[in-house]
C-alpha cells in the first residue's frame, strides 16, 4: 500500500470514529444534576431578592385572616350562621409578576377552618362547575344538590375584593420597596363595606459594588 492510500485510509478511520462518537452523544438525554438537594424550612424568611416572597405571602395571609376573624363584623355574626363569601381576583397594580391567588388561597383555607365563614366558588371555579354541570346533564347523571333551588346555586352574600400596590425609593445604593396589600369585604346587595384591612411589607436592598 503506497503512502497516498495510507493517508486516505487513516483519514477515513478518523472520520468514522468522530461520527460515531457524535452520534452517541446526540442520542443521549442530558443528565439531571447529580448535586445534593436539600429541603429548606418554608417558614424561614427568604432574603435572596427584594421582591415579594413566599414568606411575605404567609405574613400577609396571616395578618388578613387574624384581622377578619377578630373583626366587629365577625363578632356581630357569631351564632347567626356562617356568612358566605366569594373571592374576586386581587388586582396586581405592581410591576412585579405576583400570583395573588396564592395569598387569597391561604386566607380562604385559614378562614374556612375557623368555622366562622364559608366560601362560595369564585368566578374561575364557577366556570369549571358549570362545565361539569353541563357534562353531567348530558350524561344523565345530574342530581339537584343541597343548597340549590331549581338547580340554581345560591350566590354569596359577600365579596372579598383586594389589590396590591408597590412604591419604590432609591437613595444612593439603597433601594426600598414598600408593598401594600388591601382587602375589603363588601355586601353584595347593599354594597356596604363591612370589613377593610391593609398590610404593608417594606424591603430594603443595597446595590452591590462589584
């Protein structure tokens, strides 16, 4: 075999090996990180950023729940049955992406457990229930349930309305953000505001010099 044929044969072997390795690597799925995974206490405050956090959600929910359950409105209705409430989506008037339903879900859970109030399905849940009613009607499985008249669910007596706003101030390397969360309980018929509460959370951060 002459030198030319030897070089060609060697080049073919190298290309074949390279393609084989490339094919194998492309067919394999990326491996998940093999690093250690640690569970953290969800009740411990998160100080990674100055944005609103899970711990802030918990603080807001607890403050609002405690205020509602100890309010004059709650005391005046003691022993008179459970006032029914539905939750309207909380308006996010900040520039942050805040899942406000996390806060209201926590409030609903804690207030329901108190046994003082009861909650009626909100708009989104009601849409899902209507679809389920339609499905059961079409399948012949529908049966009038308790709390309905002529198969029409009774509406809530009160609506929980709310909004969250933010205000930021910067002085040198220091930035202060104040989140204000307000809830109000409104009589659906008379439009009377029977309970209002507001809670502020202030967070300070310092710009890194690096």
